[in-house]
C-alpha cells in the first residue's frame, strides 16, 4: 500500500524532471544563438556582474572578467570598467573625460572600439588633440547608481569633464540586490521563459506598454525621479566645487523617433540639468532622420548599434568641444604627436 502511495508522486516528479531537462536542452541547443537578448543579459549578470558593497550602487562589474555577449567580446579591466587599463593618475597634456551611464554607454552589443567613448577620442585625435574618454558605463545602472559610483570611485580619475549619459529608464528605483541564486544561474531556460512571459503580458495589456511604463517613472511624485533629480544636483554641486565641467546628455529610446513619444522625459531631465547649472544635450536630433531599426543591435534588441554610436559620438563631440574646461590650461588637451586612427 505504501509503495502504491509513493508511485504516482514519484512518477509526476520524474516526468517533471525529464521535461525540465528537455526544455533546458532545447533552449541551449536550439534557441541560444548568442543573439537572444534575454539570454545574453542573463549571461551578463552571471558571468560579469557581482553585488556591490554599497547598496546605492547595487551591482558592479567583476574586475578582470571576460565574456562574449550579444555577438561581441566584453572585457572588464582591473577596476571594473569595460575599457583598457587606465590609472587614476593623469596623463600630462591629455584631456580626461569620464563617461557615466548604463548599457548604452557601456556599448552593449557593440565592439569596444566602436563605442562613442572611443570614437570621441579619435575625433579629438583628428583635431590634433590628446583626450581620454573613460567608459564607466554599467548595464542596468540608473542615475542614482551612476552618481554614487562617481562619489565612491569615479572622482579618483580627476576628470576635466564628467558626462552623465541619461536614458529613459533612469528614474527606476535602485533595485535591491542579493547574492545570485545558484540554481537560477544554471537554468538558461528559466531566463528565456521569464523574458517571454513578460513580453506576452505586455502584448496582452496585462502590464503597461513601454511608453506608459517609462512616462510613469517621471511623474512629479515618483520617488525614483525625485532621487534621480537630487542625484543630478549633487553631482553638479560636486563638479562645480572641483572646477570640473559637467555635461548631462539624453539618449533616446529607439523604438520610435519621429515623433518621439518620450520627449516629456527629455524636457524634465533638461530642466533638472539646467537648474543645477550643468550643460545639456539631447542626442535625439542626431538620430531622428534614421529608420529606428537601422540603429538597433538586433531585431529584438533596441540598444544603439555601431551606426547609432557613431551618430551619438558626433553630437557629443560637437558639444564637448564647445564647452569650457575648468581645470586650467595645464590639463587642457594638447596637440598630439600623431593623428589617431580613422573613424
């Protein structure tokens, strides 16, 4: 009798285990081609990120890690940046720009040499000027996290210019991070199915669509937007006290560009920047004439691709060269010995 009572539960458990293994095998072998956004973000979190000691930073890159994500190689240096090794000490006669931002700034799905940080360096070189544009972008950062990272680490680079690259989701609250679940770290099918479920819920109107969701983040009483606005003000106060130039940029959502449905978000960020005394640039005009999908990393991934990074770099460079650098002539860009590589 006891065996009979155990038979069906064991059969159900065994069937579920076989089904789970089968689904996992199907995702890994039949679906994962290295360009599935949800799966690549899962690998990014698993292989590159770690929980930060500071809860207001949330997470950070693990130093000296490597992975191939969304079709490109991602290499993290000893200080947790997707960049070459850059010492805190200044290079004499070289303009230093610190780029704060999220996965857009980091260059998700884009070779590191094609990110707007590297392109801006080459644009300076073409003018016979030495410049370092340090790429401090980290995927899934928001404004609060970026500013807190600057106060903890970024200020050590002693930049001439800080560029705070804002995106349309930067008013999301800082998420609470804990040590990653080891089981979920092994389950590729879990990441794939979770992403697909979220898409289906939005298509069924059971969750807000992307426009309503992002616009809702910037409500006047939204805690995330209040925190982001205060973070911009704190960064502006600090850079001004240190005689460092601050540029706040707006990088648009790339699904619809003309007309752009999130322009009210851009206007709020611009107002916050100007009220804090920072410079501001909206990069939408540099992209607006292009078909939106021609700027995407992939068919299901609207991160800026190589073409978009080139257009954004041109817009940022024009703004940067028109700005006054406050640290003094000894730290302004000096003539380079040789021209940089072609863009």
